[in-house]
């Protein structure tokens, strides 16, 4: 990801808060050395952000004296987005959300859009073999797919069985290439992939492999959250220079 280093020279980095959870947040933090970084998921701080802070349960007092808040959490993390936007409004601090563009289907894709996990049972046929790539914390929401075979992507060692009785964990660390994803879909006989429309390059190999294998895809729509937003790091830096 490229951005204009010259642009950053006019931005005072102190008192700028970045809420992390995305690749764009890391790029933004590199462009703004010395800025404060919050990570919504506290347990990931040591691995991903050795210099970051867990997001406080009560963020409003912590925003006192901040010049700006740029929320670059995961594009589908509606709870964090709403919490940070509300806290910034209460604290009177300028707020901007940085969310990369969504994925867009081509004519060769076989996609459907879901507004919620519960809708999956309405479009996925019984007996289907389903690859779930929506995050471990959301698995219980797919309980209605009890008549399907579920394969769940997990990028860390698991010491317990899958929370879904008809589910099985697939351990592996991304990134995965398109050939690797094609091989997985073929080996498991996958009929459906369910994932969130996070956008970006990380999940795209799954979608490219699905297109090549003519596998159906159910994309969970991003939550709608009010407030100003941009799609690139460069746009966020431009906004910061203007406030």
C-alpha cells in the first residue's frame, strides 16, 4: 500500500488516535509515527501491535485532548465503529472512518448477499458442504445450518472441538494463494463459501478460486454506520491535514 510520505510531514502526529484492526490501520500508523493506536481485541496486542494499547471499555475520557480520531478497525466490526464514533462525538473530537472498498461481483461470479447470518439457512441447501470464513466468534450464529457439513477456517491452534456439532476446524495461517484455495475447494467438495464482505486482497483468493470452481458464495453485507468515511490512507491523511 502506497501513500505520500511528503504529505505526512505537515501532520502533527501527537494527539492523533488510530483505532486498528485492518491492514489500512497499519499503513496509516507507519505514515503517522508517534500516533496513538488502540486495538479493539486486547488479546492480539502483543502479536500485532507491540506498541499499541487495548481499547478502553470507556473510551470517552481517554479522548480528552486528542486532535483527531481515525477509525480503521475491521470493515465489518460495527460494534467498534459505533462505539468509537459515539465516543468521539461526546468528546468533541473530529472523527473519520477509514474503510477499504467492498468486493464487487463480476458476471462470472455466483454470489448472493446476506444481511445476517440467519439468512444463510434460507439460501444454502440441506446437505451442502460449506466453507465458513467469518471469524470464530460468529460461529454460533450459523446454528440453523444444522443439516450441512461445515468447514471452519481457523488460523491458530484449537484445543477444543468446533462449537457447531456439524462443524470441523481447518487450521492454517494466511495468506493463501488461489491454487491453494482451489485445491481445498476441490478436496472437500465445497458447494458454498460464506464470508464477510471485508474487501481488500486478503480474502480475494477464496473468491477467485470460487469463480474458477463455479462455487457459490454468500457474502455478509457490511453493517451500515453513520459518519464521515474515506476508502484510502491517502484520503485519511488529506482529511487530517485539513482539520
